[in-house]
C-alpha cells in the first residue's frame, strides 16, 4: 500500500467523523444515538469484522506467527506499563490520581476505534493480525487496570475496593471473536458462503459506525481539552500517546512483511 492510498483512507475516515459531528450539532442524531451506535459497534459489528477477516482470508498465518504476535503484544504491554509508571513519577502526579494517569497512557481505545482504522488502511485481512495483537489487552486491563484504579480509591480515602475477578470479567465480544478467529484459522473451518457474506456485510458497518460515534463525541472532547489546556501534564500525556500510537501502528505492517 502506497502513501497516497493511506492518505486517501485517512481523509475518508476524517470526513465520516465530520458527518457525525455535524449530525450531532444539527440535532439530526437524537441524544440516544451515541449509546445505540456504541453498543452496535462493540457488541455486533466489530466481532463480525474480526470473524470475517478469517473467513474471507485464503492466506492465513501459521501457529508460529500467531504465537510471535502474542509474544510481541505482551512484551509491548509490559514495556509501556513500565514507561507509564516512570512517566507518572516524573510528572509528580499526586497520590489518588497516579493509577488513572497510568491507565490513560497504557490502555488505548484499540477495540472500538483500532479495528475500524486497521480495516480502512490495511484492509480486512489485517484485522485478524490486529485481533491477535489485542488479545493481551483484556487480561491486562482487568488485572493491572483494576488494581491501579482501586489503589487510587484507597489513596483518596475511599477505602480499599475489593477486587473480585472471575472468568466473566475477561469475556467481551471482541475477546470472544478474537479467540474464535484463532480457532478458525488453526482448524481451517469455513462457514457457508451466505453466512460468511452476511457476517462481512454486518462487519462493514464497523468503520462508519465507530467514526460517527467519535464525531458525536467531539464536542465533549473539546470542552474537556479547554478545561485542561493550561495543565502541562495533559500536554505530556497527549504527546506521549501520539508517539506510542505511532510505534504500535508500525508493528503490524512490519510483522506482515516478515511473515
């Protein structure tokens, strides 16, 4: 994929985002639109996108590449977690907020907006690689993330929150779809053509749906940025996340080329 194709895809994504913002400003979208679209994308269309990336892919990677992707992703989370803890210490964040800052640096919105962007730029086949890279996200979020936020609550004098985890804690539609995609890739199982086509059609809603939601949310983001514009710590976080996102985005094509 050349640079002009990537630039064209990014322009399309930005235009869809603008449509969401305009629809929100002009009251075309009712107040419930954001919640309804978010549930649609998270619970239905994104899992379909992940499954379709396997069902419609004739050149799936072997188990060695899948294990390599999992190891690379796990190593990235460990490294970024260490860097986030260091950054929070250097920024001198007060106790009671440190965990929240670490979570902001470590846990990106890779499930909701990540898959649509990967699909739009790299194509549907790349979503399968992204889904494998995303598998460590959920165990990390619901163990380290929960612990950090619970510690914040304790530091604020709100009492030590009880951390009760079960297998249901780690189950999410994207996680289930990612594991199912790996199983399908390993077994070579295929669905009937009409079912595969239906899953693909539903999955095609993911990119416009997610970007419409982001567009609807822009007014809230603008208000939050205005309220925190003079806080240098927010500038550090915004710039730091941009750098980390660039490195994460670069990993997918590098691994594909190697494979």
